[in-house]
């Protein structure tokens, strides 16, 4: 069976014509090529070249930006790693360094002229653990005013610890004579009290006394109860332990919340060092004062001692405070109906006004 050829006659004639035309065209091209051997080969258009150059520039810029970002990220990672290493190193150093931690109960705020200083007794010699002050809440601050809870010092071989009061401006590297608290170091801890031999040496458990209302230096002032004297039966009325160097006793009468000093003394059976409020007459050879003249601001003299609070305090020799120090072994309240020559007892305050403390000696790697 004959199959029909898909190319019809007309189609074959058309292809034949195309073939003749193609041959003539090739011959013509070949002749042109032979005649123009020295001419350059055709190049791509300028627009194409510019586009390629722009693409290359953009690609290069992107690569550079990516490299810069990678470098910055790498630098940041390295910096973070260095900071982390430094923090860990600091933490290790702080954790391994020996320190002294101090805690106190009832430690008073001082005036501007004084600061506290701790001392570790090592091989019999005092080694400063640092100076500090406290505020009304007992928070500790260093000389720069920074809150502190420990001091970086190696006191691991200390046998005792002492707390002193020092001048704010102090060129002497040794401890002052004003030792407030002390304690032996046992298993890394020192319990600090005033009765330790390195401190005041007594807790004032035996302190006792009374006060007499009388006006010996100005008996004719019109107020026969305008004075208090620590006097009884011709002698001093106070029983007080002897104080170490650096400390003195001081008498006070507190009127309407205003403390008025009656003078300082070390021997309760001798006159004190002050008579600035008394009259021109002679008083007994014991501590005490009449309230006749030169009244402090806020008060008027002559004034009866009725209703006053009488205090015997223990004071640092160097003291700029106008109020009694925290150590007040004897206190008494005078009634509103006090009588001339009346005897009024003073009560032992016990440990109510006595500060205490703890020094923890923390060794390295603790």
C-alpha cells in the first residue's frame, strides 16, 4: 500500500527554491568574508558591557560587605569572649582573696572628726583592716563614701581583732588609744565586746550611783533646785570602774531633749573639768554642775533640775559630739517635784547601750 508523502509537490518546489537561494546567499557571504579579513570581529553592545560591569561592581561590593560583617561578628565574638574571661578571672580572684567581714549591733554614728578602724593583731602587731564610718542604720562606708561589707586583707593568722576610733585626718599609721571593741579570733571568728582586754576592759556591770539636787555655787539665785551633784554623805556618790587611756566619764542633764554637760572626769571622787554654767561660789570636790548662767541655745538659766534626765556616759577623749556617747552605764529620771538636798538613784543600764560586733576572717579560696 502506497503511503502518501507528507511533502506535496508544491512543498518540494518551495524547498528547492529555498535551497537555490541559500546557496547564492552563502556564496555572497563567502565573497564578503574573503574581501574583509582585516576588519575586527563584531563585539557586544556597550549597553551589555556596562550592565556586566555594574553587576560585577555590585557583586564585589556585596562580597566586601559580607566580609566586613563577618569580620565585625568575629571581632564581637572575640571581644565577648575576652570580657567573659576577664569576668571569670575577676570572680576567681575575688573568690580566692582573703577578706575580713565586719558586722555590728548598736555601733553609733560618729561626728565629722572621727572614723572607725579595724585592726588584726598578727604576731603581736596591729595590722589595719580598713577605715570606715557608719550611718544611723549601721551601714558601713569607706573613706570614699562607698558602701562596704568586707575589707580585702589577709588576717588569717590574726590572734585578736580590735576596733578603734581614729581622727578623720590621721597621719599616724598606728592605732589610737581609743579602743572600743575587741575579741580573740577563734576558728576564724572574733566576737567583739567592750570588756575584752584589748578594748575598754569592762562591761560596767558594777556601775552604781546617785545624784543630789542642790545649788552650792549660787544658793541665793531664787531656785534652790537648779543643780545636780554626784555627791552623798560628804563624798562622791558614784561607783565606776577605772577607764583605760583614751576614755573619760561625763555627766549630763537632759532638759526637754537638749543634753547639757556637767563636766568630764576620770575619778568620781574628784571635781570634774567644767563649771561654765555654775555660779561664783565653790562646789563640792565631786563631779556636778549648777544651771545658773550661759544657757545653751534653746534653754534658759537659772533652771530647776526637775524633770531632767541624768546620765553618766563613757566618752572618747577626742570627741566633737554635743550629745552623750553610746556608752551610758548610769541613767536616772528626776521627778517634777524634786526637793533641795534630795537624793535620787541612778540605774545601771546593763547591756542596753553597749555595742557588739563580729569579725569574720575569711581565708583565700573560701
